[in-house]
C-alpha cells in the first residue's frame, strides 16, 4: 500500500504534534521527522509551520477572483453568491482537517490573528468588486460596498462555524439562504427598493371622497399642475 503524498503526511504530522505538544512547542524539524521527510521537503511544500494550518488561502483568493471575473454587470451578485459557496465547499471537502484547524485557532492567539488577516483579504476583494460593479464614486456608494462586503463575509463565516461545530446538517442550503438575505438588504442600483426607484406611496387621512381625491393624486404623481 503506497504512502500518502508528503504534503498530506506533513499536515497530519503537524496537527498530531500540535495536539500532543502544543503549537508553540512544535518545530519544523519535529514535523518533518514525524512525517519521515527532511527539512528541504517540508519547505518545498510549506513556507512555515503556520502555512501547514493555512495552506490554501492564496489559492482560494485566486479562485474567487477568477469566478468574479467571469461575471457580467447583470450577473455580478450571482457571482458573489457562487464564490461564497465555493469557499464553503472547500472547507467541507477538507472535513476533519477543517475542524482541527478551527479547534487550534480557537486556542492560539497568533493563529487567530492570521485568520483575521486572511478574512480581511477576502472582504477587501469583495468590496473592490462590488464597488466596481456599482460604478459610483461617491462616499455613500463606497460605504454601501464596504457594508455589503462585510455582510457577505459575515454570512459565510456564520454558516461555516455552525458546520465546524456540528450544528448544521445542510451548510450549503444554509449559506445560499444566508446570501439571499444579505443581497435582499442591498438591492441593485435603480431597483424599486432603491431611493429614487419605483413608486413611493404615502398614507394619510382626509375627509374627501376617494373618487374625488384620486384625480388629484394622479396629477401629483405625474408632476402635472393641480387644477
């Protein structure tokens, strides 16, 4: 029976040692020795022991960029939802490894800082894409892009953590629903829910008969002079 690839053996060895000795007390040499390889082989696959824990962030960012780049103005929000699902599926495919990482980052402050920095990179990528899609250089539009990106990342992380804790039986359905809720908060520019789009109805009380009132209301909506 053939041995697993060196990259996988190194990851398994690293997490086992982190559990046994603690993250800070485990060295690169320890990991390489446990995996049955040399230091050179370790650094061929990982830049540091920290990278054993977070090996795929750069690749995921590239996958997100590639998916967003294939969208049109009309399908931009669909692309955002697709990329969120793509990232979630990556962690689901990792299975137990993702859960071991979650447990470790919950205990080691330096790893939490690394994770926060990685999340910030995802959020910046979404913010830049959304701002470009909006095509509005105003400060209010910039704020909306920032808020929307933050909500996208928060929705993903909420569902991911539920799955990591064993609380979600269908995380893909949950993340799709979460993204529908997020996007409903931020209707596309010019849609009826946007300021200036659609029809605004104001309710008020009057003693006039409705049949007599309707012509005046119509003239008011259409912008004509009231006679």
